[in-house]
């Protein structure tokens, strides 16, 4: 497949989010000059007709579908209807709209939660739909699985070149630090920062501290997506991660060290742990020649800097 020129029109859906903004940074750093974006007020991605007309008018050569409703265990557990509806609607509107506008190439961003709760570790792409999902985020996961299957179906029926990327747990600039709706790492950064500021002696962490999680700096994900775009890969599902995981206890200790909070950790075992372990097999990306570059500690330090700059504004 022909590689894209630096002036190719590339639409990044969700460019203000953590993933979308990282994609824009990555594309710009690689010299791409024709990046198409729209804010939510300019284009409501839940509006099928508006999305269709926008894509018919603009005719991008490549689309990154980074727009999504996301959140941690609490948000997924509480707002399941919103998560399944909004994610289904956005991805259906963009993927179908891309096809109708004759957009040949597209990258759909999913999540590692699409895989079964208790599947073998590390998780290979072919484990999709081989067992029950984690109940706490099942509505979101089902929406994302539908997006993967949409891409596969449009490829098979219409000869499109739509790929799906499944990142592990992400963190970095433009993350969400709301304690009710955020993921574990940004929540820990905020908790440790505020505990230090108050002079607390302890940090309360949800769950037992035993689950194991893999974390990927968001700019590494963006780099992987642009790498796939430039490689001309035309179909398939690709896990993107570091290939390494840590316990939540180890994660909390690293965050505390970066933040400079020297209290003790107290685990609230009345709160849910979620999936016991979630480590992606990233052999497929490694075989193509891509590996993550940012270490967990360096990434947390960068994320903490972003968090502090956001609070200083």
C-alpha cells in the first residue's frame, strides 16, 4: 500500500483527549502538516448525519478514532449505559461514515479490557471472545469489541484497510485526575500529591494491592499508531504495551517516590480489585519493529509534571 505523504489529510477524532492529543503531537513531530480536527462544539460525534456530512466534505485520507467515553472502575460500574451507548454511537458513526466517504485507511483505538477476565497471560490478540469479560467494565468492553468487528467486517465486505489497536493501561499528559472517574495511576498521582500537601501519614489505595497491571506512556501509544500507519499495515488487531507489569502496591510505591510522599500505604480491601492480572502479549508489534521507549518511572515523573502544571494554571 502507498505510504502517506507529509501533506496527506489525517483526521484525528478526539484530538483534545489524552490519546488524541498525543497522536497530534506525534504526527506533528514526524512532519505531517495537514491534520484535521474538530472540537465537540464544532462536530458532535454522536450525531450520525453531522459526522457523515463532515467526512463527505473533508474526505481525509486517514482517520484515527481516538474519541471515546472512558473512565476507571467506579465510572464504568456506575455509568454503564452511557459507556455502551456513547462508544457504540461514536465508532459506528465514524467507521460507517469513513466507508461512505471512501476513506480507505483507518485506525480504531480500543482497550485491553476487550479480552476475557481470566484469559491466559500475557494476553494474545487471538484470545478475543474466548471467555467472559470483567463485569465492572463489560458495557465499555462490548462497545469496543463491536468497533473491532466493524473494522474487520468493512475490510472483508468492502476491501477497506481499517486496523484496530488495543493499548494497555495508558497515562500521561491530558489525563483525567478526577478521583471518582479516573484510572488507577492518575488517581494515585493526585492522592499522593494531596496527601503530601496536607502532611498526611498514610495513603489509602483501593483494593488489596495485589492485582498486576501494565502501564504505557500515552506518547508511546501514539508513536505506535503512527508507526502502523506508516508501515502500511492493512488489517488486523494489534496489542500495544510495554510487555511488563507491576503490582498495584509497586505502582503506588513508585508514585509516592516520584511525588516525594514518605507516608505508609493503607489498602482498602472493601473496594474492588478488578481483573487479577492484565498483561498484553506485544510480540506482534515487536515483530513489526516497534517497542515502547518510556520507562514507568520516567513516564510517571512526566505525568506528575503535567498534573502539577495543570493545577498551577
